[in-house]
C-alpha cells in the first residue's frame, strides 16, 4: 500500500507531530498542500488530510486544496486527522468533499493540541503539553488500524 499525508501545521507544530507518527507507521511522506498535485495523488492508495483546527475549521490552505480536487477524479481511500485546543465541531463537510472527489473516507483522528489563540495565549495557552505521549500512541494505533 502506498500512502501519503498532506498536512498543514502552522502554529505550534502539533499536527505535524501527529503526522510524523502516522507516517512512520504507514511508511509515507508528509507534504504540504503546495508540494503535491492532483496528478500525484492518483498514485496513492491511502491519503491522509491533516490540519490544526482554527476557529472550528481546518486551515484555509488545506480547505482550498481539497475544494480544488476534481469531482470523481480520484480513487482510493482517505482519512482526516488533526489537532485542536477544543474538539472540532464536525469534519462532515470536509469528508463530503473528499467523497465527491472519488475517495472513500475510512476514518478520522483528532486529539488535543496546545492552543495559544486568544484569549488562551495571554495565559500561556490551553491544553499545554498536548499532543502528549498518549495522544501520539493513539495516532500510532489509528495508523496501524489503517494498514489492517
């Protein structure tokens, strides 16, 4: 199985930590949306789409990349992952876009991440130390399940 993780991690590197753990299990590269083309995606069996959550949404760079995928132009499996100071409201719109692009969404993984957005940053942030060893182990187990 050939896997790829597309990740946007701009604030504290929380989502990149999760992506790197998953990539080690899946033996896959981790790239940013600007570093991959739609044509490149066709050669992968499994694609992970990950981002930190900003104002209850994935980063605009990942949203724009997914929105630009051609309808029905891909085939294979996909999953969504990320980190957030607080739980994201829903990833259903993102999953619908991936399905529209021809991908079968096989799961999602989210864990807490150190959140320094206002007003939390004024006090050192919320969820300090996250993702922690338990979060990263959960990410590892999620990736292992994708291989099964």
